[in-house]
C-alpha cells in the first residue's frame, strides 16, 4: 500500500517556493528528511556561483553541508520564519524536519535558518536573502563587522 503524500512544494508568499502540509501533523512528528549530497562548503559555494541560482544547502555541525541541489528533495524549499512551526534535527550526516506543534493541511512549513554569508554583504545579497517575515535582517552594507 502506497503512503499518501504528506508535504507539497508550491508557491509561497514567504519566499518563492515553500513547503506545505497536505495532512495534519502532530507536535514532534517527523515531516521529511533534508536530502542531498554531503559535501564541503567550498564545493557547494562553487556550484552555487556556477549555477547562479538559489542556495539549497543545509550546514552540518561538523562543517560540511548537505547540498540539496544535488540529489535533493522538496525539503530544500523549507523557508525561514522568525516564528517557525518546524525544526531541523541533525542525526549524524542526516537532517530531519519535525513539526514543533500540531498543524493542519495547507500550513506553510517554516523553520529558522542560520544563514551565513561569506564575504561582503552587498545590497544585491540583501535583496536575494531578504527575510519576508520582517523580523530578521542581514547587516547593512554600512554596518561594522
């Protein structure tokens, strides 16, 4: 018997594409695994520059990343929110997304992200990685480091 889909990636008012619940979830329930190639930051960053698209990487505690643009799944579309309803739990070199509280179908699945940018934060980067929930900001190009 095939299991019904639980999450769907579609247009999100938060940012581009997002993840949405198709079924209700219980608090603490595992929603999806963040899949992709486990690699180093440098390799993932070089790919991102050459692909000139969004960054779909999830940082692991050991300094490596899961590059969702290579063999990834829809978990790479999980958007940021300052008041998340999901959390990421790292188990070895795997990351699982869990519901923080009970949800209903249609809920936009959101998590906090620890976005790190290497180098100067330009206005172009600020626009590309803008937080659309309005509560978090990247440092201004004029902020001291």
